[in-house]
C-alpha cells in the first residue's frame, strides 16, 4: 500500500482502489456521494459510540443502496460468482 496526502487527508492506495483515512469523533459523520455531480448523498456514516475497543457506526442510505458488513458482502459475492469448469 502506498500513501499520499490530499488537502491534509491521508490517502492509501492498493492497486486500483483508494482508501481515504479520516479521523471522526463521536456523532461526527462522513458522506459518500456520486462522483458525477456529487449532490446526491449515497451513504452517510456516523460514529455513534466509541468505547470498549469498538466503534459503533450508523449507516444511512437510500433503499437501493445495499449496506453489509465486509465479511457478509464478501461471502455473498463469492457465492454469486459462477463456478469455474
């Protein structure tokens, strides 16, 4: 993973993907929007609670946006892939 900086925010790159690394306090949010236009909010992630070695996050998004934990998404995605011959 390589690192970079954009306006004081840390960017980590891995292949073709980029991870934006931000710090948030409890009750602060991050919004993910459509890269074209950027006006429609696709997903809002809010830090609800920090403590006991865990962070509780709240996710808000329209009905057509599926929100899953990584391991659930990865398992679902893997089961949807066609089996190789």
